[in-house]
């Protein structure tokens, strides 16, 4: 599939902000949330959108938040891949959250953040050399629609079927399938508890990485537990984020070079797909 070119403004913004980071330079928990909450403009919802200037180091929090969300997606995926026989319910839920965290990672990278309690959404941009957060009304969308929507509407991803609007009212929907796992009654899918072996987990991840398809298998709630679909799209979205940042940053940014293959996952997955990997050199 031919992808649209990456927006030049996004390229400059991401390269500039990642250039301000050093390896292992993760801020304190909730740093971005606190910054954006503290800077909420005084105007009413009716007066929005309103712009607030922030410092370059503060703007870089969007980038570190993005990478941390992506690593959270990897961690959730590992649990999903480990649990199918032990707990199909939690395998489905953690697989869904892997995809959701990937979408949040993309959204933060694109400059979007939702402040649920403040009923605001935030869009970051660089305007005339100034680092600006534009506060907008949150609207009725929760996180599980907002983050997927801002990614799907980006020109780079709009034609990619791996990215969806995640409509929980449609049967073919990550969120709808997650809802079946979380809220449906009488699932009765329990077995004796046993800790999975690492070798079994590695084998499962390799199986997931080699499943071929013409169209991404978006999970379907009527096929619950549709675990192959949940895990395949979660894995592909993780790899897609990694390749996207590789394309933007190349192999020169020290922070991304350090974070793109976390120590705790190196023995478990290699981020490869069955298709030819044009970025194999970044290993």
C-alpha cells in the first residue's frame, strides 16, 4: 500500500523536539497531564479555541509521552500473547489496550491530548517559532474515540485500513470486541491458572508476526474471543509506530535509539513482520 508523505511540519516538529531529549530522559509520572491542566486558559468553553504558549522543554513532553505510551502498548501486548489459554477474557482486554495505547502514542506524537476532567482537548503546534497549545472543547468523545479519530483523520494514516474510527456500535471494532470481553454476561471462559512459559510466549509472538492478510483483521465481537485478530492488529500497530518514528528520525537520535527496543522485551520479540522490512538496518 502506498502511503501519503509525512507532513513536513510534523517532520520538523518531531525532529526538533526529539533533538532536545537525552537517553533515559523520562519525566516524572503525569508530567504532561499536569502541565496541560495547569495551563488551561480561563475562558469558557464557548470562548474556545484559545492558545497558550509553552516552553520547548515542555513541548518535548508530547514526545516522551508518545514513546512511553508505545512501550505501554508493547507491555500490554506481551500479556495478551501470554494469556489466551489461561484467560481469554484478559487476553482480549489487554490486547485491546495494546492497540489503544498505540493510538495514544500516535496521537501524542501528532500533538493531541485530551483532558477529560477539564472537558478540553489540546492540539500542539509550532507557530512562528512559538510553541503553542491550542485548547478546544472536548465534546462528547471519550478517549477511546478521540485518540483513534485524530490518528485516522491525519493525512498520513487516513487511507491505512490498520487505523479505524473505533466505533463501539459496529461489530467489526476493537472497542466493540473489548466491550464483549468486559461487559457481556455468561462468558464462562475459565480454566485452571498456570503461569505461561517464556518459550511458549516467544512461539506465540512469532506466530502472530507471521500471520498474513490482505486486509487487517479488525476484531469482531460476534466472533469473541477473536484473539488472533486482536493480537495481530495490536502487533502491527506497534510495529507501525516504530517504523514511523524510524522514518522520521533515522538512526541518529540517541533517545529513540535507546527506547525503540526496550531491554525488557529484547529476548521476546524482534518487531519484524512477514513483509520485507525496509528498516531492518535500524535493528
